[in-house]
């Protein structure tokens, strides 16, 4: 049984790394200074959804990104909203954001 748990943990870790690389790659190709306030807010929402879907728990996210520790309460509040949405709804919002950019 341990080998199954190890494989699941390894797959989850690999998915987190792949997701993080995808997001970093996407944003590194953008010139963020040219974005409007709406676009900047949309990018922040997209990042938030991506991190929510990748990490699932605020503790896990803050552990991986300690710079966000002071924003923990805000993150928890936002993620509570995301928890009310289905995976399909979160995906649809993400796709709309990317289409707008």
C-alpha cells in the first residue's frame, strides 16, 4: 500500500510542479506594465484560481510561498468562494480570463 501512496504523492507533486511552470511561463512572456487595471485584476484572479486548484489548501500554498503569509486571511476568504464553485465553473472563469487577455 505504501508504494501506491508514494506514487500518488509523486504524481501530485509532479502536477504541482508542471502547473507552477506553466503559470510562470505564461506570465514571464507578458509585459505586465502594458496591462490595464482590469487586465491586472483579471491576471490576479487567474493566478488565484490556478493556485487554488494546484494546492487545494491555504496551509499548503503558504508553506510553498511564504511571501504570502501576511495575506493569509484574504487568501482564505477568496478560496472559500472558490470552494463554492465546481471545477467546471472555475475552468470556465479561467478560460474567459485568458480569452480577454
